[in-house]
C-alpha cells in the first residue's frame, strides 16, 4: 500500500505502477460519447502523453487509446493510487506549510469512496462533477502542495496544475478555474469533445473546488427548503403526516431522505440505480427500500395515518411512481402526496443524469452509448410523461417546485407543458425553489456556511457545534423576526445534526447563516484553535450555491427580475474579492447545478489556524463574501436585500452601497413611451 509520503512524490515512473484497470467494487461513471474524429483522437492521446517522458509513450499510448475508445475519456487508471483515499489528519501530510496540507485533506475527502460518486473517474457528485480530469493531475497536485512555500501559489487550469508561481504570503495558496470556455463555444457538444481532449472539465460546484463535504452539505439545504415549503404552500411548520415525493439518491440527491425525516414528514424517493440506493440504506440515511409500487402506496398510507417520519426508497423510475400516485387518486380520491420535486441530474440528461421510463437501467446505459440520438429522443418522451403526471396531481392540490437541477428547463426543451403564461425567460409553470423559497433567504444574507475539522477528530467537531450554537443563540436575541426564524431553524439543525449521523468522510458541519453569524462563528472557532480547545486548524468554506457565489438564471439568481439574471459579474467579482481579502484558495467554474454553459459559480476555502492573521482574513473576506450578493440583490429590487444591506451599512462605516430608487408610479413609464 502506498504511503502519503510516496503519494506526494510525484508521478511514479520508474518503475511504472501496474495497470489494475477499473475496480469492480466501486461504481463507475457512464461511458461518454464525445464522437471524436480520428485527428481528434490523436490529439487526445498527444495531450495525455504530455505528462510523461517519451521513453514511456510506447507503453502508455495503447492503454490510453483503449480507455478513450472504451470509456470516452482518458482517466489513466494505471496511476490511480492504491492508498486508502480519505481525509487523513492534517499533521500526517508531508507538507512544508499547513495551509497546503489542509487543501490536501479536502482533496482526498472529495475522492473518498464513501463520499465520491465515481471515485476512480474522479467524480465527486452530479454524474460528472470532476475533481481532476485524470490521475496524473491528482498526483502532480499533491506533489506541488507538499513542496509549496508561503511565497508560492498553485495555479489550476481545469484540473491541470499549471505550476507553482511566486506570490505573496497574503496571496491565495491555490487559484482554480474550471471550464472557462469562450461563451460562444460553451455548448454541451463542445464540452464532450473538450473533456475527451483533456483540455477542460466540469468541476460542478464543490467538486472542482475541493470543498465537498458529502451529502450532509445538501441535507441541511433540503431540510430548510422542505420546512419553508411547508410554511409557504401548506401554511404550517408541522409536517407530520405530510408526504414529499422526489427522485434521486446520488451524491447530492441522497440527502433528501435524511432531510425528510429530520423535517418530520414522509419522504418517498425514487432511484433507478441500485448502488446508490443500497449505499444510502447502509449509511442509515434511507430507512426502507421497496421495488413494489403496491407496497409503496401501502406504506405511504400507513405513515400518513400514524404521522410517522419515514424515508422510503422506491427502486424504480420516478415516472412510474408519479403515474401510480395519479392512478391512486383517480381510483380512490386520495391525494397521497402534498409536496413534490425532482433531483435527477438533468444538467447532464443524455449521459447518465436522467433515465427514461421506457428503458431499464441497463438498457438505458447501453443505448446512450450505442445510439445517442435515439437515447435523446427517448429521454424527451419520458420527460413529457413525467411532467404530464405532475401536472395532473398539481391540479388536484399537490405543490411542486423545481429543485434547480434544470428539470423544468430540460422538460421545456423536450416539449413538455411547463411554460408559464406570460412568464419571463427564467419562469416556468412551477417556480424554482429559489424563486419561491430560498431566494428571499439568500437576500437576507443567509447561505450554506461550512467548516471542516482537519484533525479528523469527532471531539473537535462536537466542540465547534457547541461554539456555533452558542454564537447563534446569542445573536438571535437582537435580530428581526424574519431573521430570528432562520436562526431558530439553524439552531434546531445543529442540535439535531450530531444525533443523525451526518458525517460522511471528513469531520465537517454545515449551517445556513447570515453575514454576522458567519463572521462571529469563524472568529470563535479561530479562538478555540488558538486556545487548544480545537486541536488542529479548521477550514471554513461554503457551497457555491449561496448569496454571492453563483450567477445562475435558472437557480440561484432566478428571482432577479431587472434583466440581469443572465449576467455573471457577481460570481466573478466574488472570487476576485475573496482572493485579495484573504482566502486560502479560490475557484471559478463554468457549470454547476444546472449544467455546463448555464451558470458561473465561485467558491473559497480559508484556513483558521488560530493566528491573529487568520482572524483578520476571516472578518474581511466573509463580510465581502456576503455583502457582494446582498448588494446585487438589493439593486435588482429585492426588498429583503434592501433592508439587509442598509442594516449592514449602519454596522460597517466603510461600506457604501449604491441604493436603488424605485419607480412609484408605473403609469409614468407607460406615458413616457406613448410618444
């Protein structure tokens, strides 16, 4: 077994490691179909061989060619390390500086088989959310990080380590870009070719920024969404006996089962792939599994009557489940579902992100490779059936929302009846969860703040949980009622999180907090590291799915109605601003959530090592990281953001934001345009 020291030694070339190929004991990514020409195939091989001296080309070229033709991409399986991939305690990494070791801790967590969706293809979640494009890149990155000084920055181009470059101690130690393609060439078809050529990659959000913490990250966001959906659509915070139906149990969607139970409702989640279904059940995230729709209906009725919290995994296609729920209503008059959504990976609909109801799982995997055009047609047919069943149930009182996975966008492209009469470019028959539920929360400054205890010690995580709870309780006594409700939900979450076995991979936690809460928690944790109450540095981060991190017209910024929903200034400014205000590393991506070409998103990591300098960086950077997005949302016309940024300016004398004047009389506009 390889040691961490050996792993950080660079590419093993003399001798080459044995080529063990794919590990049959882990799930693997679907075969890609880039449709390369013969010339493009040669270019792909040439690009891959750049990592190796010419003496090895005759050995490596044939196996790389086989990978390209068999899997649609060169992953370099020969260089997949034999070491157990996990987030090792920070002091075990052979690094010159602890900040570099913290980044390594995060990278290896992203590729832990307990965390990653397709670990050997370097996919963390979402079907194609890559950490790196191939294993040579992984090994080189760890080598660079192990030798890095405080006057160097590692530059990452779409998985490729461009190298270590001189910089200042105050600079980020790593700057990451993924998929920064010229806009006119940012199509899905172009992406498949460019990824196969090894020149760009899709980093999703927290995969390619090394900040994924397992499905816990979305459990909390899903919990808040379901709770606030209950308040908005059902008029209650008590979801006992209410039924939430959705689909997907993969890297992100796997959180839905756990969130439903914590919210107190009945969660029924369809999943066509048995591997993630079993994984969530074995982890304790999914309480029951059934393949039988009769049994599924029976358990829903029982759980509704007894008002028990239940997570039930249906091993089958979500379209079959929706259609059966409609049949039950037609036959008995019982509407067995109150809330509905979808979390299939429809940002990637034709390469394993969505499985059409007409085909079995195995048949679909075969057809998407053998006849991509026919598969596309079948997916569109399935989406039309999918929407038809949802439409019928919604007309009878079920509330459905789009979960930001491009579900309604792809359904529209398939010709399904999802158009909103008189709606704008980002509006559909059903609102996105940002438009109706989370958008106003973002505009209050709340978003997914998270931290990772790099000691790997559960007692450190417990200590930070206590710190965060105390901080939020103290702040909640002096905020508005709207903000207090959000604090209350998050205090409830932190108190429950430890009981629900949330940790998968690194010792990490997430909560939603506003600017004041994030800064206060970070400073309190930094002090705990300095005092020794927390035994090793703590990495703070967030999901890119946040107040300022992402410009995504069909998700994060779908409630921006001033015409700027398709502009990406906010996300780009966010990353630039985080970089010079003290982040340890920053990342900027094309894609994430709703797919390639549909979104620009940015993220950061910041190491709290107990130093006074770390505290200054946290205060300066986190204040910007939130205010940037609140100010943009204020300018677009959001009243929550207007109020929030006004209060923030009162608290921070150096903050001056351009405030909008709103048109009070719409007739002025009409009259002015009559002439």
